[in-house]
């Protein structure tokens, strides 16, 4: 029988849309947590999740032109520092990166290849850090070609936030997306991690703490939560000994 006294932490079950996640990031920055520190923590969390599940192997980190790509630079550096053979590829010019992404790209001392299907090479593991949950357009061009080649190779894939092409708000696919063996997201899950087809493409999802204060949820007031028994168990219409068919509903 279900435990009617099961505790419920609604905040832990909160889901954040991409827009709400941006507000959480902004709250952290306003609270004194810099964007560079947030990105460092995010990349380190992804690298730690990878190291917990795989032994060192040839790894290609596929980086995009925004903050998701900046996370990828941190992942690459963390894995390389741990002795992993890592190569890194970037969509667009390194000089076009801005803010925290530019900062962490500058800390990568290895070569940076241009993103293309060929960069996958003999990699045994790929880190998909091309686009994050807030993608607002279909994946196209070199990004789409590279993802298609990645799917054809069939190697293990770790997605940073969500697999590139998955809409974090709806779980829909914008153009195409490659199924991940593991997704690592930050602070809270997004609806796209739980709604199909995103749920199938994300695989197991790890939620990493990157230093965003829990108080951010008080300001955001998320309206959507991951389903859990504890959310509704106290309101469940348990049958009573004196119940009859008119109290339990009608069947037609």
C-alpha cells in the first residue's frame, strides 16, 4: 500500500522552462555567482558524470557558438586534465564567442577543429554541447550534418543540458536530434526532459547543482512539476468502507 505520509519537496520536483532557467541564472549572478563560475561548475559536473560512467577513452567534444559550447570547453579541459584523450570541435569561429564562453574557450590550450562530420573520426564517446534547451530554430547546416554522422556512428553520446535539437520547453525536436546515453542538466530538469519525444532522446538525466541558490524558485514560482506520488497523495479519494457506486463515479 502507498505511504500516505510520504514527504513532498515540491521545489525538488520543479521543472523550469528555458526562459525560467535564464531567470534562475540571472538570479544567481545577482546573488554574486558569476557567469564564468556557473559555467565552470556546469562543465565540471558533466565531466564528473562522464567519469563516473565510462573509463577514459577517445572523446570528441562538439561545441556550439553559445553558452552550451562554453560548457563544452570546460568539459574538454576537465577530462583532458584527468588524462582522457580529448579532441574539441567548434561551430563557428572561436573569436566570435562572447562572455563566459569566450573566457573558457581561451583556457583551452589544445587545438580546436571546425565542426564537421569528419571530426568525429575514431572517437568512442561524444559530448554534445552544440545547442542547449533554449534552441529556437531548427538544427541545420554543418550542425545537422555532424549530428547525422554522429547518429550513424552509433557511439556513446553525452548531452550537455539536452540533446542538440530538443526543445527544452516542449520536448519537441527542432530539425533533428541524436539520442543521448546520458544527459546532464543544471539546477532543475526542463519539461523537455520528460515530454516525448525528448524524454526518449535524453536518456537518463542527471541534475547537477552548479551553485544557483534555491531561493531563485521563490522568485520564479514554477507552475510545472515532475509527477510524484507525494504531490497528490493527500488528496487521493481513498475508498471508504461505506462507499457505494454513486460516490465512486459512474461508468457508461
